[in-house]
């Protein structure tokens, strides 16, 4: 599926054409708009010029990241995975103004993130999401590529 991504840098429009192959889409479609209007996070690795993609519901992931931050407390915060801290702070991959086309989070960084999600209620309530993310990490590792994450 061909997509055109659009961003603005220094007041100028930047476009990127990508080919997306959807591996899983775990998003919530709004009853009012018929689209996932509350936002999605996108995770992918590149293979032969195509983006192998998992789309995830942003509020759902945010809820699990908040669970991790809360259970870690101030003393354990630094031990949280880098992706969770960035997500919590709206920096790095979670900052769409500095990384409009996603950020390289690395397979290990992504695996840490998924391992963290497994310790939250996501393991119970979003097993399909956790499985899809885990599968993405496994396939990326198999192909020796890296993983990108994006706040869309
Ligand atoms: Zn809506």
C-alpha cells in the first residue's frame, strides 16, 4: 500500500513516499468519525524497500506506558526502557516534530519496550498487540534490520 507522508520543516513541506505492508493493525476506530481519531503509533522495519508495519492505538499504548512509569516510581524511573521514558516525556521517537518520519529505536530497544509491556495489564487485555509487536521484533532481528517507531 503506497502512502505519502507529509511533514513541515522550517516552514517547508517535506514529503516521503513509502510502501507499507501491514503486519497488524491494532487500532480503535472511533464510533463517531470511523477512523482512529485518537491517534496511532506506528512501528516498522524495512525490507526490500517496503515498511513492514504494525499500527497501534496510541491511547492504549500510552495507558500501558503510564502503568510502567507509575509502578517504577521516581526511584525506578531511570531503569525503565528508553522507549518508555521517551514516550512518557514526548521526546525521541514520540516527538513527531523532531522525528516526523519516525526514529530508529533499534531492535534491542524495541524488545526492551515490548518486554516492559508484558509486565503491564497489556499482557491480559492487549495480548494481540503485544504478540504483534513481539513478532515485529523477531522478524526484524531475523532480517538483521533495525526498528523504527513513530507518533503519527
Ligand atoms: Zn472520533
